[in-house]
């Protein structure tokens, strides 16, 4: 009789533990980013480089080998302010505590201004690549990403026939709360 109850209890525990593990295969998260680096504008063979900072927010979906997210970024230099929306995809190594990853993103600079020449930035396509490491905090539902990122946008404005390209590179810290 006791063996029968042990079997029922084992089957029930396996069912509940399987349901609990299903959540870990499909995690939704929200987070914030901060970054520091540099930005370079290329026009007519000239380069203008400045230090740059960024801050943003992310909302994403994390599965064992891939991660997908929507990202908003506000980037600024001494003379440039840009608002950027991106869709990112990441491939990651499924290791227990530390997960290296490689990511790409495509999006749009939907608003910006260049204060040096008093010009608004047109809505243009932007592309980015990321390389980083995710640290899982075992006790808390928080993941920490440390990454390097490069963002490129072509022809961000046009003045007197000039159409400069924009290249922004930075080191970023991303904190993600996993629901």
C-alpha cells in the first residue's frame, strides 16, 4: 500500500516539476541599459569623433539558445541627440551561470538633432552588432549583460549635398528582470 502512494506522489511531483521547468524555457523580461563609448560622423572624407553616452529600455523573450528583444535607446554626444528603436536577435551559449552571446539588430533612428549645424535627423535605418556575456544571478530573477556594441546609420541628414554616416561604438551594461 505504501508503494502505491509513493508512486502517485512521484508522478505528481514529476508533473509539477515539468510545468515549473517549462517556464524556464520561455522567459519574458524587461530591462534597462546604460552605455559609454564614442561616436563618429563621416562626411566628405572628414571624421568628427566625440565621446557618447546612451540609456535605454528593453523588452524581450529568452529561450535556451536564442533571445529576441525590442529596444529603445537615447544616445547623445556633445552635439548629437538620437532616439532609436531596434529589434534585436541573439545567439547564446547555454551555459549554467555565464552565457556568452553574439547579437544583431535592425531598426530606425526615428528622431534626432545635430546641434552643431542646427539640423534635425531624418528617419533612417540603423544596424547594430553586439558581443557580450550574460551573468545569471541564481537567487534573484535578474540577469546582467555586459556587452560591446557598434551601431551604424547611413545618410542621417542632408545639408548642401552632404549625407554623413553615423557610427557609434560603446560598452554597455544591461540589467534584465525576468518575469
